[in-house]
C-alpha cells in the first residue's frame, strides 16, 4: 500500500493541566487515517519556546513525511509556536508580505477595522522560507515549511479554524499521496471469551496479513452478570475492533470477511458469543 | 512553590487513528495538576517495541521527576509496553514472584479459575529491579521502576484499572512532594474585547507574578451577533481562564483577587464587558 507517516504536535498548557480534552489530535488522527495515512506519534507540549523548539527537532529526527503542529499562532503572549519552530529549525522570523495580506483580508472579512499594531503584526511574522496558508475562518495565517524529509504545517488551536484550514489546504495533498483508499471497519461485542483466550488467534491473524492492511484489537468491557454468562466459560465482555484497509476495494472487503469468519469460528469454539454480528 | 515535573506517555494504536479519544491523558493531567504537579509533556505512541523504547529513552533524557505510562500491559499480542520499557532501559524481563502472586489473587478475585498459561504469565514478567503494584480492579499488575532522576510507572490502559491504581498507589506519593496545595480557578466570559486588545495586559500580569503561581489564557469563542455587541468596540467573545495556585491559601486567594480586579478594569476601559463576573 502507498502510505505516509505523520506526527501531530499540539501546543498548549490547557492540554497539559486537565482543562481541555485534546479533541484536535483526535480529529486530525481520524482524518489522516481515513485517507490512508499513518499517525506515528502525538506530542503535547507547553507554551514555551524551548519546549516547542526541542519537540520540533526530536520530531524531525524521526523523519515523518508530515509534522502537523496545532496551537499557539494567535496574538497573545502565550502564542509561541512560530518562535519555537523557527528556533528548532534555526530560521529567523520575518514579516511576510503574503501573510500580511492574508491577515488584512481576514480582518476585513471579520468586519474588524483594527489597527495592525505590533501585537497583531506578530501573526504575519513567519520563519524565513515558509509559505503562508490562507485561514478562511479566523485571522492568523497557517504556514507550511518544507524540510528535506518532512513537510511541517502550523495550524491554529481553535478547532473551527484548524479544521477549516486542514480540510481546505492539507488533506487534499495527503489524499494525492495514497490515491484510492478503502476502509471496512466494525466493532464486534462478545461475551464469554477473555482477551487471553483470544490472544493466540489474534496474533496469528495479524502475523498472516501485510502490516498496516488490518487493525485488530480487543478492549475489555468488564464482567457480565451471571444471568448473562451462565452458559459461557468466561464472564468477560470484550469489544473486538477490526479494520481492513488499502487501495484495492475488493481485496479490502475480502480480507475483512475472511478475518471475521476466523474470529466467529474461534469464539464459537471457545463457547463465547458475538452479541452484535455484522449484517 | 514545591513542585514536580511529570511526563505522560500513552501507548495504543487506537489513540493514533481516531478510534479512541485520549481521556486517560486528560484524567491524569487533571489529577496531577490538582495536587500541584506540572505535566510537561504528553506523548502518544504505537503498540511497537521500538517506538516505546525510543519514547522512554527520549523522555528519560528530559529528566522529569515522574514518567507515567499507560496502556499495553495486557495479555494480547499488541500489549508491548513492558518489552518496550525494558529495551529502552536496557533491562531484561523476568518472571517476578510478587507480580505472579498479584496476578493469581486478581484471577481469584475476578472468579476466574483460568490456567496460568504462557500468555497470561506474560503479565507477571517485568523488568528486573522493578516493583509490581497491586491492581485492585483488573488482572495485570502495574510496575514502578526507579531510575536516577525519574520514577517510571506503567499503568494499564483500561480507564477503570488505570484510575484505581493511580489513586491508590501513585497520587498519594505525589501529594507528599508538594504538601498543602490550593487552587482558585474561574473562567470569565467576555464580549467586546479581542485577544489582541487584551494581550499587553495579560503579558504584564504574567510577567509580574512568579512562574507557575498563575495560569492565564484567553480562548476565542467566536463573534457575537450585532444585537449583542452594538455598544462595544469589538464583536469578539472570549473565555479568560484564570488559575491561582500555591502552598499558601491566603496568598493564592489574594493573587486571584488582584488579577481579577486588573482584568475587570482593563476590560471596562476597552469598553468590553464580563458577562459572567465571579460572585
């Protein structure tokens, strides 16, 4: 399968102190996975130039195809992402005419006739050599920096803005890499088998399929009431999440069906039961 | 203020493909922040021994006081955390008698009279020199490894188990470090001022208070309807999140009140309004 590796970095103290649930990382992972990309790592860091700079360097060293950074592009004192990224890549920040133009247009679209003072101009000071990306919703432009191995994209942290820019300017580029991509996905819920009982079969299935062509995991859902599991060997309830994916629609479906059949047979042999078989 | 630095690592492909929202990292951050700890970084990695090993080494190099790892302790093929941690620290895995004892007790408590086969025994094979921690809810024991600078804790990924072990065995240790700890916290919602308008005042407030004694951030909530903001200079709605924290209850409250007063006066000077003043 054609593929690409992505890392996601989220900048913001609120994500590290139990104030905000990291829905940006969840949303981005979902979108990237849906077009056939593989998210290798998510890193959450504080609003601190040194921390951002270090995280960017560490990430670049792992050579993902993309590094998507979200948060810290606004005008306030704690918006330090561009400073951190510039330091990490040893680039200077410079007022960029294209970014300035985008900023002015945003303000005019938002009917805000603010003076472009130093604090606001900060949003148009971007690392030398980077390309500003239009923000169709808010004011701060995003940027793209192409390094030897990794395309770095800085997006705002406000979800509405982050999502709009990503869908308009980044996801279409990612789609082009993978081309046609298909997913068949289902969560089976079972009763009467434990993770340990199913482990050998799961292991065999994963070993006998190409890496990244399937996703197969069990998650314990707790213990059933006696009335529910009286006829079974185990009281455990499980969720079995199965995903088959790839460029070839027919092969993806065939793989899904074959694995489902193996799971059904093994669960039945172990005297367990699938309570929600896929129809 | 007495303090400690923590990193959190979450292991699981489901957290990197838009299947599961990372509520474990959110919950842990919240608990650690509440007792006065500072979470410096969250890292999410795949169920891959090399990735886990690399992440552990990178984390140790940043020398946090604690590294809390969650996920990947179960019996299935994709539970690789102990292998990864052992490789990262160059330790061997060995069947531990205390861990085995805990595993047997868990099975007996869960009324599961399973044979302790090789797959299940895996949960009692822990890095040499580590201490097993009782799991009061599920089966896999947690472990603690003390390195020169960092205490490493491996917790299960199942939220109910992770939370129970953390509350019973880890949080009390963290509390001891900081001692008495107080937080005053409130989210002001405003209309009629933008982030950029407030930026200089926020910057001044942060600069004139000890680091980590306050948390002060603005989050844009979008644009108000004309009827709502006709009398203001800006259409923007904001959330201003203010936290004051520290060991001294009186000082914490005083700091909160002083900063609130400064914010009120500045917002009023800018012809903005706080729609939910704290009572």
